[in-house]
C-alpha cells in the first residue's frame, strides 16, 4: 500500500510539473494568452461538469445536450470578460445558467439544478480571474500568489493527510480527507504567503500570511464541494484527462473557490490583497 501511495504521489507531482508552466507563462505574458488559456480551461471544466451530472449511460459529448450548452456559455462569458465589462460577462453567466437549467430539465438526462450550478461554478471564477489580472500594478503578482497558495495547500494537505492520517474531515463528502491534511495545507499556504511577502517586500507580512492560511481553508472546502458532487453522481474523477489527478476540474476545484474569495476581498478593500497593511 505504501508503495502504491508513493507511486501515486510521484505521478501527481510529474503531472503538476508538466502542467505548471502553462498558467505561469500565461500570467507572466498576459493578454491574449491568459484569456485564451482561461477559455480553454473553462471549456474543459464545463464539459467535465456536464458529463459528471449526467447518467453514466449518456456521458458522451453531443450537440443539444446540456454540457454542450454549458461549454458554450463558459466560452462566451470568458470572451466577454476579456474584451468588455466584467459585469456584462457575469450577467451573461447567470442568464446562461438559466438556459442550461432549461435544457437539462427538458432532456431529463441529468439533474438540471446541479448542471446549471456548474455553469456559475466554472464561469464566475474565470471571469474573476481576468478581472484580477487587469490591475496594472498588482495583477500579475496577485495571480502568481493565488497559484502559490493553492498549490501549497494541495501539496501540504496531500502529504500530511497521507502521512499522518487521523480523524476524517468530512467522511460523508470525501472519505479520504483528514483534519491533519487540512492543517498541513493551511501551514503550507501560510508559508507560501510569507515567502510572497518576502519576495515582494510586503511589510508587515503577517496580514498576507494570515490571509493565505484562510484561503487554504477556502480551497479545501472547494475541494470538498466537488467531492460531494462526485459522490452524489457516483463518479470517482471528473475525467481521466490528467494522470494522477483525474480531470482538470479535480485539479482546479480549490482554485475555483479561492478566486471569487480573493475578488470579494479586493472589492471590499478597494485594492489588491497584496497591498493590504
């Protein structure tokens, strides 16, 4: 069992290292690459969600099915967020969720409410990501910090949870997640926040360290939310796209929760979280 766990961890690390350069490069070089990658990732996650919410006997992509409409809505809203006002893209996402709900309910091939909720679950974080990137002073740094926090959370939670074990965090949602994993992810995220503060010369560093630790908890609950959906529909992974990780949705579920949280904090604070004192 230990050998199998070690092999799974190596596969996860190899997949993460292979995928990491893409978002890092897109963030660094900015538009149009960031919008393009966000649109592609959003389309893949929309397809995975629509497929997840369907009956196992009808999980192939086809025009006229809810997941086809879901993909279209996500791609459209990402394009709108890239070239126009964010509020219009958000409004389109809400309207699109209504259309997806109608299509899913009419087809009776999945749960309409779950399918429609996935439209917002995928589209809104994509829109928020592009909005955060518009900050000329701190957009790039904010996105890089977000990735560092979420990746640190994932690594810490996996390593500590598997190594220490202990009481389950939410056994009815995800039987393998533990309180020790949550603690490990939180500590690693706090370290990532501290290193970010050091690299950017942010002083005092404590607000960013505490914010990073709090976002680790948000990321874990994003992970749990997707685990709940997978258990609801009897699916182990959203797809088999990424070796060791399952689907793209499985890999980015924590990020989908963290991005709106940071957006909300930015709106409340009136500036990037990285500039808070």
